[in-house]
C-alpha cells in the first residue's frame, strides 16, 4: 500500500496524466516559474519555432517558444472547447512569443489540475503582474468565470526601488473553485496596533477596552420598541437589551443613544480580506533555504487553512523547495509534490527530514532505483543525472559560472573544528561516460588547486587498479577529531544505490551544504492565540 504522501520527480503534465486520479485532490497551490525579472518586451519577442526543446535547468524560470511549445499549443487547440478558443485568441494577440509559450504550456496543466480536483476543491494560482491578466482569462476558460472567487493581492515587500516606475511589491494569487460547493474557512488575524488604538478608545471602570457598536438594526429590519426615550428598530429584542444593560454592556452617548460594548477579548479577530500586507518575503531567517523563489510558510498556512480540512489532500505541481508540502504536513494534510529537477527533489527530502525527522512518511516516484534507471537518466539528461548523483551524497551542484569551478560539479561543506568560521569542503566530479585514469589524476590536481580537504569522483565504471593507485597517491585528510579520511575517493553509481556515502566527518552533525529547515514546533496546525484586551 502506497503512503498517503507522494513526491514525484518529472514533468508535472506527465505525472498528472499518469498517476493522479480524477477528483482525488482537495486543494491545489501552484507557483509556476516565470521570468518576471526579464524586460517586459523581451517576453513578447518573436521566435521562429524551430528551436529544439531545451532541458529545464534547476531554478531556471524562463519559457521559450520552441518546437515543444508549438506542439503543446496545437494539441490543446485541437482538443477544442473554451481553452482552445482562449489560446487561439492569445496567439492572435501575442504571436509566437515567450509569453505565448508560457500560456501554451500552462493550459494543459490547468486542464489536468481541474480534472484531479474534487467538486469541493479549490485552486490558488500564484503569479506576478507580468502574466496575471492572461492567466486569469485562461483560468476563466478552464474553471469557468462563475467559479472565480478572489484575486488576492499579496504585498511581498514593504518597498522596492524600480527605475522610472512605481516599485513592484505585489503578486497576484488567483483563487478559483471547481464548483459552488467548496470548502472555505474564514481566516482571522490579530488586530493591528493602529486598529486597536483607533477603535478601542473607550475603557470600562474595570479597565477593559471596548468600542461602541450601534444597537440599531441594519436596514431597519429589527424589532421596534421604545428604549430610554428612543423608538427605533433595534438589533436585539427588548428582553435581550435589558439583559445587556443589566450587565453593564450598553454604552450611552451624550444624547442617550444606546451602543453595544464590543470588548477586545470577546472578538475573534479581524477577518482577512483579499489584500495581504501582513506576510512579507524575507531573504533570511530560520525557514529560508536559499531557494530563489521560496515563499513564506505563513502564506501557505493561510491558504491551506482557508481551503482545506485536516486529512485533505494538497497538491503542488511546481513544488520547488517544498514549502507547500512542509506546511501541509505540519497542518495534518496529505500531500502530493511534483518537480522536474532532481536538485529540488533532493532539497525537499532534506527539508522534510530536518523539520519532521522520522515522523513523516512519503514515497518518491520517478527517481532511479536501479543501475539501468540511472543509465537511462544519464543518457537522456546528463544534468539531471549529475544532480541526482550529487543528491545521493548530500552535495549541491557547483555554480555554473563561466570560468568558475572548472573540473568541479558539486561541493559539500562541513565543519569539524570548534572554530565554526573554518569552513571545509568536499568537491565532486561526476562522470556519466567512460572513465580514464587521467580523469582521476585531473581531480587530484583540482583538490590541490582548490585546497579542498576531500575530493570524490562519482562514476558508473568500476575503477581500475591504476585509478585506485592514483587515488591512493592523494593521501589522507586528518580530521581534528582524530580520524583519517582518504583525500581522493571513487564511488560507483552501483555503490551509491546500495547506500554508500562519502567517507568524511559525520554529515548529520556538521554538514552545512543544505541549510537546515527549522524544526516543526508545537502542535501541528495549532493557531497562535489572539491578544486579549
């Protein structure tokens, strides 16, 4: 029996079609990658359509009009319906541009997401103003304009400097449902200091703060009677009014008009509206993992709590560093995460382990589990193979900058001295093809050049005796902990699949390659109490 929680590696369109059944998901959140930092006009630049489909790289957030985008466009258009009509209209408007590629690739994914949603389900599409207007029209075509609920405007930053225009500080989150019968829990938040100061200006003799709320019935629809010389339609019956008055919960104005005292402690908090200014994007902090498009956990908490219940299934088809699934796990939801890069999948596994330890159960689908699987991945996409292999030993890929890290595919940092400022490193070279003794010798030279403590060669091929001799000639790294480690190590893919790792100071104690996610604290799903008056 498969676990409730599933983490898929692969193209989310393929994963959705192959693995996710109809009407099995309660809530979808997606934050599709988009190059919002590019010049707006560049996103509409024409492309000739003959460019081969490029592999998506880790953290790359661009879409290009190429053969794959053109084929997806034709497939979706030929399927007919409102989505086909919308794409044809977009094509007439923006042509064969990168924006058109983005919309063409999003359309079939949104169709599949609607299919997997339960009738009571909701979907939140996160986007920036560059594409939000197009995506809203596309969402109307897929889900129906009658199922549009909100455009949430999220203030990411308090201020931002943009040349020759107003600072861009907001994103849009498009909230749609599958039908009119959907799950929704109004969210309340503590009152702001400004609100408290402005509204709760009155104080009872016992020191309780309150604000006077009208006793008049809205629209004059309440019972009519005389109270203290005033004949009106009131919110309360005469008996209820007398009861409140006896308890001292009626405030009278200078003209003797009654007002109900609303005490701060008795109010549930301020209802969250569609303008969210209380959650900010931060570049540092305990939950930051170094992923460029990482969203705050508080943002996902609000969405998940509003549109799902404990035990419901939450799906994120562009999972990235796993904020959605981490919050879903903490709030006692089942979850499905999908991402197309092994680097992101590795980061998610680290995050879940750091936050929940052995308390979270899930299955990873799509990763190589055998030597033939790994060989297939290496042949089809060397970069993904490289990220997968590095992920098995907990290493990050090296920055792909021109002229930098020559001969190094990945790095792993550690500390094994009391002085935490002394960061040390393991460097990695990944070889998917034929291995020669000269490549082992080259890595020996890179270790010396970068003054690395340890170097590791990850390879399919079993090392020959000359290769082992070259590795042995690199000597040892002597840790201050009193243990000796081979300075140049060769690990085969077959050994990686059996769980063999790097011979180095204990990773679980000192590794800082992946920034640790904050440990989940307190009762899962527990909301913080509101302040009392």
